[in-house]
C-alpha cells in the first residue's frame, strides 16, 4: 500500500490518497503522485518517505 498524508493549514493530518498493488519503486511513486496531481494536488512543500 502507498499512502499520502498531508497537513492542512490548521495543522491537522489528512489522508490525501492511498493505493494498493504498488511497490516502493520510483516508477510506482511517480505514477501515484501523477494520479494525485490529476486529482488537484498542488503546493507541496515537503515530501518524506518511510
């Protein structure tokens, strides 16, 4: 599973998106972020991974 959690302007965490069936490869993350951008994700200031 890939999850993206964001922090809104009030400081609260929100699940922005999740997807199953992906691996932690660069290509999987690229596709996942492209999908999120297509849904309107913008203004990203920091990306970290674990």
